């Protein structure tokens, strides 16, 4: 099956933000829409379970990374890294091989030590998964020009 291109405007994350497990899982692409970070990925055979649908682990990994980056981008956070405190996933519909999965996120609340977020994975406008995450705030990046947020703003 030939891989379809992503929708217009989507670009890969910079190398400074792609490493380890996120890189091994295939990652996702990002774009900017109305001041918010949006994301997405094409479901490939490497993402699928035995039934031929996107594996829940892939969806959870993408949501975990995307929700943190979306909060950093939208809220202009200077945190160097947002470690996950909790991640909850609700899987509502299967995501088929070849589908484009859209990622959207909202920041619910930011405290001195925590960031609360939620997001949706949709395919053709139909909700496929819902994520809720809490992240621990870390000290600001020593070099704010090389922080997560700076890398995303430079990209988009």
C-alpha cells in the first residue's frame, strides 16, 4: 500500500524534539492553526496490531508527547521538559491502516508545578481516542533559545 502524503502544512518535528521511544514509534507531524499546535500521523503497517488497526500503544505514545508539546507551544511555557505524571486514554473507534489521524489538544490549567491537558484523536472528523494528561513542570530551560517551545516556534 503506497503511503499517502500528509495534509498541507504538516512538517516533521525537529531532531531536537525527536528521540528515543518517540522516534522508534514513528512519531507524528505538526502544523499550526489559529495559534495552536495541531498534529497528525499516517497509520502505517508498523503502527498496527494483528487486527490491522493502529495499536493503542502507538496512540498513547503520540498523545503523551503531543499533549505536552501542544501545551508548551500554546501557553509559551519555558519549561525544558514536561515529564508525565498521569496519562489516561479512552479508545472510542478503531483507526485503520492508511488513515490520517488528527491530533488536537487543550490546556485546562497550569499551576506552579503541574500542567493539565486533554486531547482528541480524530479520523475524518470522527473521534477515535480521547486523552487526558497531567505533566510536572520543570525549571525553565537554561538556554531558552533551544527550549522545546523555541524549537516549535522556529519550525512553524
